[in-house]
C-alpha cells in the first residue's frame, strides 16, 4: 500500500531556509602595527573571495578592513556597523565569511550570543574560510561556538602572561607607555628610531629644563598657571597651555615616583631622571590644594551684579567692582593687570559699550524661539521637580526625625518630672515619720 496518502498529515519544517547566494566578508587585525606592517587584511579578503568563487557565492559587501581589538564587541565600530546592517536589511545575506573565527570575536560568551542571533533569528550563517566549518548544521554550530570560546581562552591566557610581565617591568622602576612632556624616552618599543635603545632610559630634555623652571615659579613664587605659561613662551619659546600645566603639577612622575595600577596601589621609585625634588612636588601640591575660602569674599552690589562673574582676559582673575564717587559711575577692574577696566553702564561719553549691555547682547544671542518657549517651560519645570525630588525626600526625612526627637524629648521630660515627684513624695513621707 502506498504511503503518499499520508503526506498531507506531515508537518512542514518551521526553520527558515535562506536560498540566497549573497555573502558578506568581514576582516580584521588587532593593532595598527599589524595593519601597517603586514598584509593580513588583504590576505583574509583574498582567501574569502577564493572561497566564494569555489562555492558559487556572490560577495556583495565587505566590512572591517581595519584594526580593532576583539576583546569587546560593542566598542568595535566596523564590527557593530556590520551587525546593525545585517539586522536592518530586508534581504539577508546567506552567510558572513571570516578567515578564522578569532577574527570575528574573542569575547567568548558575548560572541556566542551574537552568532546565535545571526543564525537562529536572522537566518544568516557564519563560515570559517580556513577550515570550511559553518553554522548550517548542529555539529557545525558547536564547532563554531567552541572556536569562539577557544579564542577567548587564548586571549585570557595571553593576558595573564603579558599582565604578569608588565607588573614585573613596572615594579623594577621602569615606565610603561610614553614618558610625559619634558622627557626623552629611550627603549626598544619606540616609534622614532633615534630613541631606540636596548635598555629603557628616560632623561629630561630641553623642554623639561624649561619646565623645571616653571615648577620653581609655582613652588617659590606662587605664580598662576597663566603667568607661568606666558613666561615659558617668552623666555624659552616653550608653548604649554595653563590646562596642561595643571595636569603636570599633579603627576608624581616628575619627582621620580611611579604611581600605577600595576604596582598594586603602592608608589615605586622610578629609574628615570627626576625633573624636580619630592619637596618641590609637595610644595606645589600644598599650593594647588589651598582652601578656596581663604580668598577675599566678593560682596554683591545691586549696581554691579556681575562682580565675581566677569574674569580678566589677561590673568583670568575675577574682576572686582567699585564706584567712582565724583562721577557717580560704577566700574569693573582687575586688581592685578593695569588698564583692564570696564564701565558698568553704557553712557553717551563712553567709547565702548558698558559691561552690562555687552552681557545682555551676549544673552540675546541665546534666546529661545517663541514656538519652543512653552515646551521649554514645561520641560524646565519637570527638570526642576526632578532635581528637587531628592531634596524633598530629604526634608521629609528630617521633619520625621525632628518629630521623633520631639516625642522622645517630651517622654524624657515627663519621666524626669514623674521621677522627681516620686522622690519629693518619698522625702516628704520620711520627714513625717
């Protein structure tokens, strides 16, 4: 008896079958050095194209072709560009070709999750070109998953060995990474050939000798960063911004001390030439950490509302306000720089606009469009409510605490009064006896 009759009862497979011949290629190397010094990316693409030709695939898109670390997936721009693209397109490629699974990812479990999404949800397979394994079968999926997990383990093993070597290197007093401004760094891993040396050596250069003078000005003369920046430029031709100087003052490297996570939080003396003494470094720390409350308090005046808000264009100190009693006019001036003075108000005899008018002109450039005013008000109220929420909760807690303390105080007073009454009563009874 024929079984053809029973075909009508068979359930069709729900698995999506992608019959497309279109494939994408993804290539990658880990570092810029690899990208510049070998042809790995070109070789990966070439092998993937040969694989496509042999299997009658059509390459429609190529991603990667650059250097990106595979330790984390979501921080790789080209990689995520490919993943986002494959999620968006209506007509999915049959597969993504990778020369080796370690080129796809080394994140381990995260990579397995991405591959599972590609295969199970999007119907896009992964094919390793060098071995031919793919995700079209359950055994193939398992092989791909094992390859991704092995790549992650390889990364962890390599990190453990490398990290240990780095810690030993730093604990011996060496510098890991480039030396900061003011030093010449000699060693094996340097970009400029003239600084190549078999042993690490870090010495103060000409810029550093000028910067050493800057440390002295800061520690002994207590000059501002703006003043030091100007002096370095004028006397030595060394351009260093005040912002850079601010970061330099806080770096113990300049006094020969190494502070690194690789030293387990313990400062170590370095083998390099110190630019300044430890005492000088400590003096500068005391200066930059001085209590700002020690500065002179700037009083508010109704006629000079910008007092304490305006700063000198020369030295960046706050301008102070004063009144010329004879002229009955108000001004803003810098106490340090000569000639830095502004009229508070614009008058017919002033050559320039007053500070208040200039400030209003500046604010007028930032006016809200009329059609956005109401939505802005609503959003501003919501934002203020959000900011005040914690404050309101804190106030409720304080009020509750006050009430509890008042109740405790009342109870204590009551108990104290009762105890005194009983003591008085007892004393009176004893007298009667």
